[in-house]
C-alpha cells in the first residue's frame, strides 16, 4: 500500500491537471460574491466572508469534487452574523453608508447601461434587506425556496412570501418600464 | 403562468460582477493543498489525444460505438475462460520444466502494474513511465492531523440516557512521503470527522 499510493500520486502529478475548485468557482463565484456583498459591510468584508466560507466548505467537501453552492451560501450567512455580533454598532452604521455607495459594484459593469436597467436595479437596492436577500438567492443564486429557507434559517412559507413581496414591489416601482418587453414580444 | 416571469427573466439578464483575479489568487493561496485534492484533466490535452487522426476518427468511432457492447461481452467471456483455465493449464505445463524455471515463469516482471497489452493501469501515464518510477528510496511517511473545524450541534436526546451536547470535530489527516533520491514530495489529505457527546445532568 505504501508503495502503491505514492506511485498513484506521482502519476497524477505527472498529468496536466487543473484543480476542480477553479471551474466550480468560475460557475458560482460571482453569485456567491453578490450574496456576500449583501451580507457584509463593504466590498473588502464581502471578499473576506466569501473566502472564509468557501475555504471552510472546500476543505470539508472539496475532495468529492463538487460542493453544493447552498452550503457556501449558508456558511456566508452564518459568518456574517458572527462577524456583525463582534462589531461596534457605530462602525456598522458608518459602513452601511459606504456599502450604499458601492451598490453599483454588485453587477457586471460591462453590460449596457440604460434608464430601464438603472431604475430596476435601484428598486432592488431599495428593497428591505430581508426581501433583498431572498430575491438575490432566488434570482441570481438559482436556489429553491427550500434551500433559501435553510440558508436564511426561516420557514419555506416565509421565504416564498418575502420573494412575492419583493417582486410585487419591483413591479410597482417600474410598471411603465416593464411594459416594454411585453410590447416587443407581442409583435 | 407565473405573474413575475418577465420580471424574473429581466433581472436574471443582469449578471453579477465577477470576482477579481487578485481575489482568486488569494483564494488559491488560502486553500493551499486542500485545493489540489480534486483535479481534472485539461480538455485541450484530451482533444490533442483524440485529434491525431481526424479523417479516420469519423469512420472508426461509429463502428466502435455499434460494436462496443458485443466486443466488451466477448472480451469479458475470454477473460473469464482464461481465468478458469489458468490453474488447469499450469498443472499440465509444470512437469515439463524444472521447478526453478517454472517459478520464474509464473512470476512476471511487473504483474500488478503492466497488463497483457503493455498498457499502464493509470490513465495518462505510459507503461514505460510507470515502470520507471522508483519503488525504493521512500522514507517513512509523516502523518499529521489538522483540526479544520469544531461545531457545537446543540443538545440531543439519547434514548434511555441523559441528554448530551454534541460536538463535531473535522480533521484532515495528512500523510507526506519523501523520496530523497528523486527529490520528490507527495502529500495525501483525507478528511475525517469525529462526534463527541458530553453528557448533561438533569436537575
């Protein structure tokens, strides 16, 4: 055994390989970072949160080659709560102002900007945080309501109703803009 | 139909900002060796291997696809027949040769590593490369236990006993082999977890 295992490891080293976490992170990294940005005080903290959560989960389950993204979302959420508890409230208030200024960094800046997009994203940012986090996990995180409920520690019904409230608010906020794609589709 | 379908579609069309390259390098550093536990072969190498004979590939592959199952079945039957017949064959041939020669013949040079076709059992490593690997010179492995995480999973009920607080310890058992001759270092990390129950007294 002691001779066979080194041989196997040697031959694996000899092949041209890439760690699986890189392709995993290419698929899920942006969505996770967006959620971390929502949970953290600023971009730097969001990156720290994501790093801590991802490294913990990958060390535990990375050997399988696939880690359910839901586990990393949950770890981000728990870490954010722990970190917030250990911080002074005044610091949090000041940083929330800075976080508001960074909200445009949530989305890919290379996409075409227009009035419609800006209005919709502004409406997303104005949502209450508990609705915004459900919306983020559902729309960009592609999580089910069951997974969202587990991540946020709420019931499935609460997750679903927060989502409905968020979507209704967004629809009311930009009703005239939302009529545009319907018109194009009907042609 | 979902009343928010259009709105959902529109929101999904706004892609979240990608993490910076600097952040990914930071992540790579933080992951360390645990990042290399699961790896995949790079696709360009597989393409290189399959694109050597592009003209022939189109003809051969459909043929192979159609006959894969029958060929596999025949190969399995032949292998089974050889396995069953081998001891009988040995009994018949042994008296014909001297005992010492027979023992030499019955022990092939690399029986566990090289098969009948001279192929390596490891994908991507040739038989010659495999045979060239040094078997000697490996020093005793160093074994290390790394505590990754401890979590308090709360109080649990135990039937017929007092409740207990459950702690879960997650470890990485790391083994390092060194070969000073070839200046090679290999590391294997195996995750492990332990559950510890601490009994609670009821008042």
